């Protein structure tokens, strides 16, 4: 029987439990006491690579903007988990590298993740394990935060999935041919970062970032609209 | 007699078709929202039939969102009292952008009025290698299609022939696209009720039914005078749709576009990679992060510099001509009252303004080029963010840019702005932009008081000063808009959707015609308002005569200059000037400038003609000096006073026509009066600051 309240409760209990276990794991270590949850994840992400990585790579992995990563890195660097290095060939590129301390933290972190999956495998039987992880994968795949038109890069073509904005704006956009299923191409972003010039059905339309962020899209491989 | 209306999306070439059909000279430019009024014209067909043509503002759909679209909507649906419903609609469609333009076409067809498609811009479609099967298009839509290139008048004759034969009377108007079954059922239920109550004819009942189901307060419901029970039923239906989360209009739009996509798959063949690349390439440069703003400001700098350098030669020619004319008249005609009036009032006054014609023409030449290439909308795109900061939008930018020519079309262009707060704010600040009527005043004072010192990059100090004054005007616009959006027109910045036209080669014909119309207007102004003001001023400054005082002064041995100066001071004009002198003294203005200020309330250029007349009257017995020299000789007029005066003119609202147009557009006296008040206050305070601070510093 479908029991929405109960399901929700189980779902959130599970998520919280995982968080709790993770926090506990680090609490027992002297390490990481001074780091927040997000900061730990920056270190973890960096640890996936063997060599120092440029800021933008990490920002992309974490799906956050470079500027918010910069402030995170500032704090983590202060606590000596990582350090900034400059590329020898191009001094403008700033890369991030883990310190000894950072590597140690990551060791514990990987250990924790291993333990977590191990625990799940102990609780469930083999059939259930497969079912559980397959289901998770399916959920992750379709529950990712949708891409919106304001995140497109100039030259990218995308297909409109849905338009979220309110009544009259949405109607006007639709009347101008901006519908679900329509392909759009982002041509230019104005020098001050707003508005956006998009090509749709053979016309060029300027919309503000605010409106663009209401248009959910999926990237398309094509080059032309 | 047949009445036809031209309808279509913005910038599809309606006015170009209109001009070609009727031989009119309405304004054409390459951006949406040029036409904001309905304009009527007519032509006689070969058989002598009189065909009336209506040009309308562009619109994306029949559900209007802004005042200009509303005009189109009301005329096309026959909702206006002052305009009869047209017998047929010529839908001007951009062949290069068929999908979008067919949307409105379908909507228009559903109204039941016969339509004819004028498939315009065939040249562009061809350049993009698009092949349109015209016969197929006509068959699929059930509508006659006339291909054309309105710009070169190709296909216009075919359209005329078509209209003459009135082949458009029988047309199949049943819509061919379908909604989802439940909505279809709802539509037919409502339309049956409409027919049963004898409210509409069977053929158009579906159109009206859908109109009523789209929004709660559709303009159609007022026209139909729905009986109460039906109104109730409709409200129920609408509530139910809302409850189910169904947006009727969204379903409709999607269904129309789907149908259009389907028919175009057989009508239109085009290689996918050919679209818009040309415009895209230009935009890569003109909208570039760094180069874009650089080019924008560079263009403006060139504009102002050229106004000063290129225009000098023709100005000298005009100046010499008028000087020569005065001398001739003085030599031929014996000294008399009328001669003085003619030489000092008419030639002196009007000539002093006409001399600025070359500068104004140059300004218009540049504006025309910007408008006709399609750059205008790009400028709006580049500036949108800055405009957003003060709560305005790119939509406001185009009316403001037009205001550089003249505030009147600028204020009218505000009709394209959907949001009322946005529209009113833009209207109230538009007159702060430096219009071409200020140019004579600026040019005169800068020419007299700013030395031509060369600066870097081929710019000179006068050019830069002029630029500075324009900049000051812009700062005024931004500041005032910001204040209004924070106080009387508070509210969130509305969303802005602005179409950027593809670049087009400017047409010499259009540019020249525009400049010709402009110069006609300017000369007409000089011949009417400025001429009459000059005569009035000459009379006011020459009377009353006071022979006793004059004799007394002469006997006392005063120089002729002192005598005439005293005579001017006691004339009617002098008395007016003296009367307001206490008020303007803190700004550094004396009573002579006072006369100019009072006179220029009618129109700004009158300041120039007034000063010319006054100095001529005053210097009556001397060898005649150019106005510029007279200004330089006046000991009261220091460069600082000139600066203060310039700043006053940047902000002051001295234009009867602007006041009248704001009254018309806002439909109340409240806003124009408020506008005069705030602008005058701003001008006074700014000039006061300049003069007082300047006096302390220098
Ligand atoms: N290449 C080409 N350009 C055209 C043609 N017809 C019009 N144009 C250009 O298209 C632009 C718009 O023309 P307008 O006649 O002002 O368009 P409109 O539909 O009246 O525009 P709004 O009044 O703003 O709605 C101008 O730059 C014209 O020169 C054509 O057949 N071919
Ligand atoms: Mg027009």
C-alpha cells in the first residue's frame, strides 16, 4: 500500500543516518574536527586525482561556481589541508594540491565510504543489494538538478524540457515560439553578464538571466538550431 | 471602397509595404516597435477603386500585452469605436522566419476576417537558401499568398491586383489544428451556447469560444455582452480548468506550433547550417565582451566629434548667406520700422537657428544608420544590465535612444513597454535625454565659450564638452528613473523579452528620406514657431520707444551703445527679463538671458533666435556682429555663466509639444505638470550648484 508519509520518513531517516555515521567516523579522528561537511567534500574530490588540479576542474566536479569554491579553498587552506600551486608553464593558472594532512583525511574518508557499502552488504542479501543499488542509480540519474538556459555557454545548443516562469511571461515566450521541445542556441551573453541572446526558430531574442533560469533544458549535440 | 489592414509581427516590413502601396513616407527602421500608431493611407486601383490601407503596430499575438499591441488587436478585431473593422487583413510575413510569423497568421485567420499573406523578405530567405513552396503553403493554409520583396517594391503590384479583385471574400476559416479531446469538447460546448444565444455567427463561434476560455477578462466578453447565465457558466469552466491545472492558452499555442511545424515540413526546405550565420558573425564582434562596449562608445564619440568638425563648412556657408542677405536688404530698402523688423527679427532670429541644420542632419544621419542596420536593438542589449540597475529595461532603452532625435517620438515609443510603471517612468525621464532641439543652444554656447583645444585621439575640447553634456543628460535620465522606481513607481523590474533583428544593409533611400523629412520639419519649425517668436520678441524688445530718455542720454553724451542698451532695458522684453532676474541671479543669469529663458519655454531653439534678436536690437547702430561674437563681448556672460546655462538646458523641460504629448499618452494633466515641475527644479538646482561652486573655485 502507498503510504506517502511513512515513505518520506524512511527516506529522510536513511539520509540522516548516513550523515550521522559519516560525522561519527570523523569525530573519532582528531582530523577534520575543524572542517565543515562541504569542506571535507572539497578535499575528498581533490583526492580522487593523483596530480594537482586547476580550480575550475574541481568547481565543475562539485557543480559549484569558481567564486564559491575560492572562498571554500581559502578556509581549507588556512587549516592546512591543501595548498595552492601555480603552473610552471602558465603562471596564471592556479592549481590545488593536497597536503600531508589532507591526504591523511582522505584516507579516513575512503575508509568510511568502504565501510558504509560493506555495512549495507552485510544487512541485505545479494539479490537485495543489486536491487538497492540499481534503484539508487536510477533515482540519481533522473533526480539530478536540471540544467537551465542561463547555465549554457555561448555556442551551445539545447532542447527545452520545460518552462517554469509565471503566466504572462511564459505565454509571451511561447507565442514567440519558445516551447517545450524547441531547440535553442545561446549566442551571446551581454558584457555585464546579463541579458542572454538566444536563437530560436530563426529569430534572435534577448532574455534576462532571470527568465533564462526558468527555462529547463537538456544539452544537444547539434551545432545548429 | 475597401478597407484593408496590415498586420504582422514586429519588424516584418508592414510599414515598408504600406509606403509602397500608398506612396506614404512613414518611418521604417530595422527594429520592432517602430510603428506605434495606426496610420491610414489609400491608393487607387487600376479600375479606379479607392482602397484604404491601415498600417498597424506589430504584434506577436492577438492577446496584447502592451498599448501598441492593443491598438493592433482592437483594430483587427473591430473593437475600436473610431475605426471600422477592416474588410480584409494583409498579414505581412517574414519569409526568413516562417514558423514564428505563421503563428499570428493562423490566429488572424481564425478571426473570420479574410486574410492574404504578403510573404515578405523573399530576398533574405533566398540568400539563406530556403526554398518555399508557395503553392503548397497557400493550399495548406487555405489562404492566398503573394511573395514579395517590399523593400524593392517587388510583388507590390501583384498585391494591388489581388486586392482589387477582392478574391478574398470566400475563405475557409475552420481551424485545422486540434486541442486535446476534453478541451475540444469544452470549446464546442461554449461555441454552441454562443450560437444558440445568437451572439456570434456559426463560423466564428469557435474563435470567440476560445477567446473567452483563454482569460478571465477577455476584451471579447465585453464586446459580446454576455448574458449572466452564460457568464456564470464560463466562470465555472475557467475555475475548473484552473483547478485541473490546465492552461488553455498554453495548450492552444503548443497545438498551433505543432500544426505549423507539420505543414512546414512539406512547404519549407532549407539547409540547416545556413541560418543567421551572417548576423551571428557580426554579433560576435559587436556584442563581444570587451570590443562590444568599446565599439559602442567609440561610435558615439565619432558622432559628437563629427557634429563639430564636419558640420563647420556648410554652417559657414549658411552663415555667410544670411549675413549677405541682411546687408542686401539694408542696402536696398530705406531705413524703416519694417526693415528693422525684417533684418533684426526675421533674418537675425530665424537665420541664427537655421544655421544649425547641418549639425542636426548629421545627428539624424547617424541615428538613421544605427536604426536601419539593426544596431539599435544591440545597443539596448548591451545596456540592459545598466538599465536593470535603475529598474528599467532594454525595452525602455529604445524610446530613450529615439529621444536623442526628439522626445516626442521617444515618448510615443513608450507604448511598446508592457509594464505600466516601467512605461510611465520612461515617459517621464525621456525628455531629459538630449534632443536635437538642444543642439543649437549647446553648439552656440560651446562655439562661443569653449576654445578649440585639440585633445588625444583627434578629439577636440568642444567635441568632448558636447559629449559631456549628452552624458550629463544620460546621468539625469538614470538618476531620475532610479528615484522614480524607488518612490512613485515602486515595484519589481519586470521581465524583458526583446527581439534582436537580423542585420540589414541600410537603404540609402530610407536614410535620405528620413533626413529629408527631418530637415523639412526643422525648417518648418524655424518658419513657424521660431519666426513668430522672433517677430514677437523683436516687437517686445523694440517697444515701447522712449524718445525722451533717448534724447536725454544722447544729450548727456552717452555712447550709442549705452543708449541702445538702455532702450532695450526699458522695453517690454527688458521689463520681463528684469522681473525674473532676481530668481535667476543666483544661477549667474542676467535679465537678457532671462528673456531667452522665458521665450524658450515654447521651444528650446527659441533661446538662440531670441539672443540673436536681442543683441541685434541692442547693437543696432554698430557694424553687425555674428551672434557668437556678440555673446563673447557681453561682459556679463563669462564662461562660468555659459556653463551654468548649458547645465540648465540639459535638464530644463522647455518644450510645449513634449508636454502636450505626455498629456495625451498618460491621459491626464497630472503627469505632464509633474514632469515640468521636477525637471525645472532639477535644472535650477544643477545650474545653481555649477555657478555657486564655480564662483568659489575660480
Ligand atoms: N531585405 C529586405 N528587407 C526588408 C524588406 N521589407 C522590409 N525590409 C526591412 O525590414 C525592416 C523593417 O521594416 P518596417 O517596414 O519598419 O517593419 P514594420 O513591420 O513596419 O515594423 P514595426 O512597425 O516596428 O512593427 C527595415 O529595415 C526594412 O528596410 C524586404 O523585402 N527585404
Ligand atoms: Mg511599422
